[in-house]
C-alpha cells in the first residue's frame, strides 16, 4: 500500500506522505523519493525497456540506445526508435509483454499522473526498474547521473551534464540582457485550458527564456484555468504547446480568436507562438531547446507600451 500511495503522490508532484488507518495508526509519514520505489536492477544492464519518451532520450544521450529492445508508442527520438518493438501508450503499456521480454532493466517514469500504474504493475510482476520523476532542471541533471550509474555510463553523463550546464549559462546571460522578465502564458491544452503552475520545471524554462509564468504563483504542476483568468493575468506573450500535438498542427489562431480573450493584449498583438511539446513537455536532455524557442518568440513579440 505504501508503495502504491507513494507512486500516486510522486506522479502528482508530491514529495511527502502521511498515511494512517481509520483508527489513527500511522502507516507511513515523511518524505518520499522515486528511487525508493525501484527493484534492484542487474549491474550493467544490457536489455532495456523505456516507458516514457524523455527516458528514452536520456538513454540516447548517455550513448546506450543500442541496448533498448522496446518502448511505449509516443517515443519519436532518435530516428532509430522506429526499429523498436512498441508496447502501447505510455499511460497503459502492455506490462505482461514487458515481463515476457525479460529485460535487465525497465526505465519507468512518474512524470505525469497515471504512470503510477506502470510502476506498481512492474513491481507486481517482479520486473527490475529504475523510476525517474524529475520536477526541475536540476532534477533532470541528477536523474541523468543516477541512470548513468546504473548503466555504467558515468563518463558520458559528465559530458552531457556539462554541456547542459553550459547551455543554461548562455540562456541566463541572454535572459539578463532583456531586463525585466516578460509575462508569459504557456498552454498545455486549449479545451479545457491547462497551464503549468508553481510545481513544474516549465517555470525554469520560461525564466531561462527571459520570462515569468503568469500562473507561477499557483500551487500544482498543471492547472485548469478559464479565459477570464487568463485575461486577468494579462500575459505579454503566449505559447501554445499542446500535449501530443505535432508542431505543424499547433494553430495559434485557436488562442487568438478564442471567445473570452478578445481583450487579451498578447492575442490582439499576435504575440502568440507555437512551441513543440517534444521539447517543452519532456523533462530530459533536449528540454533547453524549449527555452531557446521561447526566447526567440519573446524577442520577436511586439512589447511596445500602448500610447496614452
């Protein structure tokens, strides 16, 4: 029970548990960590299964992609992923098939709600797994190093982390040159409207681009909002980054022309840009590309004050 509840909580951004019986007896209390949900992997694991796109991209970055024998359906990078066996959607892969494949290690995830079923299902089947659940850019770097230790790829991890830190430093310098942060709205989904809250790495990506999340003061990793709330937040620049929607299908007119947003300054000025969710929605080695795309949008935007 403690394992299942912990996985459920971590998938929703929590890092503490307080679990008691109806009679008040404490079952579990204190901090929780995804690393404590794992089954011991085989040292130097050679047969890998990935159950999340960002996990597969981490494996690729560490130079271990050739060890992967299967992955879930939504992974699309690197190009060689087309050769892998597919296991179904990331929120409902065929775990019986995973067990049949007898991998040395499954790289599972708790990055979004619903993935806890994968973690608990693998545990029930006795399949070794490492559970990744990054909630910040620093977490991504730490998870890369943790995964590298299991895969025997520490040297490569050092190179990847150093490169990412260099990218971060460059983005920070560019953001500082803009002066005051630009108010940014990032949309995960248009109907109903979802956006990242305070407990999401997206705030860091927006900051690295030179902005500040207009909903970054609200607790939660993903918030449902209304057009009225967005109008009141008054962002200067908006980005549409709809989950699972390809870059060429992101239609910014659906935000610009949305009922209730007629007076939204960013919409009136057409300061609305597409942002590929493969970068913004995957906490992995390619996530900093989202900051660069947003930085470009912020610099292109019409931010001149309204005339008196």
